[in-house]
C-alpha cells in the first residue's frame, strides 16, 4: 500500500479533543528547515498561544534568536525556552521534564507546545519522557513531525552539511549515544506521524519521487508524506493530529529494536538476506558494496559483518550508494562469526546477481 503524498494546502486533519495540552515534536537533521517551518507556523497561528522548547546547544543559540524575532503575539519571548545543555533525549530528567513542568504550571499555560529537537536527538526516548509522572496527566504528544532535507537526500546525503552535523556531535559533551547518521535518519522516519519533504523547489524532475523511494522502507504504514518549499504549510497539516504518541511506543521501534527484523509491511518492496564469510578489509568491502548498490538500484542495506582478526562486530548501514560502517561490540562467545546482510529494494530485485556481487566483495 502506498502512503499518501499530500501537498501544501491539501492537508486537513481533524483535531482530537483532549483535556491535556498537546505538544508537537519536530525532528530532523541540522539544516532540514525545522526553524523555518516553525516560524511559518507561528505567523499563521491565528490567536493560538504556542510555547516553544528549542533544543539548541552551543554558544550562539541561533534558532532561539530567529524565533524570538518573529514578533508574534501568539508566541512571546517568554514562551521560547532554549535547552542548551545538550541533546534533549540525553537530558530528559535534568532539562526537559522541569521545563515542561514550568510551562504547564504557568497561570496562563499555552494552548500548544512545539518542541524542536536537535538533529542528534533520538525521537523515541523523548516521546517516552511524556510518560514521566510529573507531566503524563497534563500533556500529550499530538504528533511527531520529521522534516527531511529533500535536496540533500536526492544528492545521496542525510543533511545539507554533514560536516556541520558532525561538529554539532563533537560539541555536545552530554551526548550519550554515538548513533550513526543512517540510524538517526531511520529512527526519525520510523517514529514520525507526519513526514515533510522540504526544499522541493531544489529538486529536479523526478527528484521528489526519488526521495520518497529512499525513505519509504523506514516509514510506518499510513504515515502521510507532505511536500513543502521553505517550510510553507497550513497549520492544520502540522498540529491537531491528536495521535497521543506516548501511548503508541510499541509501534515506534528504534533501529536497534528492529535489528534482525525485515517486515516493513510494503507489498511493493522485496527484502532478503545474504550470508557471507569473514572479510579482511572493511574499507574495501564498503567501497565495493557502495558500487554494487548503485549499479543494482538497491534502496537500503544493513547488517553485521565479521572481520578477520577483529574481536568486535562491525555494523554496516547504507541508504542508496552511501555506506556507513562502525564496530559496535565484541562478538559473544556463543555467536557464529558470520556476515549477514539484509537487502531492501523494489519488487523484482535480482537477488541472485546481488548475492553474487556481495560474495565477490567479501573475497
């Protein structure tokens, strides 16, 4: 089944009535357009009082200054709170929950709360935090919105400036996870209730369809995908989803929770696994895999690799021709040291040819 593609102006989603204050989590990599999207939302809030929690860390606080400068009565400077102590999913108890409590305890609490996460934040732990006793009866996750940089993905990247994203990672002393960009991207898509492919004005003919094909294996069935330019969308497309995502954690597994599972529930996709012997040169193997993926039009590849002479297990992840690999943990004594890869692509994949290519890559 194909997920609906809704274009700006065509999305109207009924609001679910609730006594809890709704909160929208906006996630996506640095430069995807989250701040532009939120600023446009504020400028079209039509009297709805919106509070912002911005997970900006470092010395500049650029996002906060941009949003504070919007001058909207619906979101005053007092309604903008910056969490500058690191990745929001790593500082839940110290920063996020107290900030939420502060907003909820106001004499005139907001009608809606928008949370802009950093590009390094894992969305599922943040959604789980809404079940903390201090806040769970007073606020609900209206929806998780993931903003995708359409131009970057079409060019084979996760973000417009991946070097800046790496610098952001290095600057965060509180970061307690070393999640590769490929897995972060997968988790951002898998946790979303709405996905916005932004910067579509920079895509050439067929570019939007190309981006959709890249992301679809990680998108939950039925999640809308909206095309946008410069974050311009009607507020009804973003808020009022009424999802209650904190009660739906089981349907938002992380990459590690899905490890070894390949049921993406898309009838028009094939997936299969390939077992290989141990490899000797991780860099050469990754380069060879990248060439194969591009030649064979494979959408995704992931799995575990056994490297001769290495006690650690190597994880490999690929989106299109881009391949990431890293060592995650030692092999357990009761584990077979074998390489097992999962390949995902459109129906009609040449499984025999791909398997043969991978076998040659391992030699």
